[in-house]
C-alpha cells in the first residue's frame, strides 16, 4: 500500500519488555503509535504488559539506515 519504490516492509513480532511503552516502541522501529494501535487493536492509552506480543510492520530499508 503505497510507500517508496524499493521499500521493504516486513511484519515482525515484538515482545514487550518491562518499561516499554507504545511511544518508545514506535520510536525504536520508526513507526507511528497510531499504526501500532491499529495493527494490534489497541487504544493509545492502553498499558503494555511485559511478555505481550505486538505485530509491527517495519520498513527494513529505513531500519538499516538508523
């Protein structure tokens, strides 16, 4: 769905760690909090539990740059 030519988006499963937040995870993987919520059926104010698994669609081309 859109994106730049050569963009490689991969679905990954991320296991929430103690101290993680939606904001921290979204910054780490360069995705938007709104997207993480949508992909996982969460609300922005939901608390994450350690061990909870999130599905993230990560642009691996951008990850390599950072």
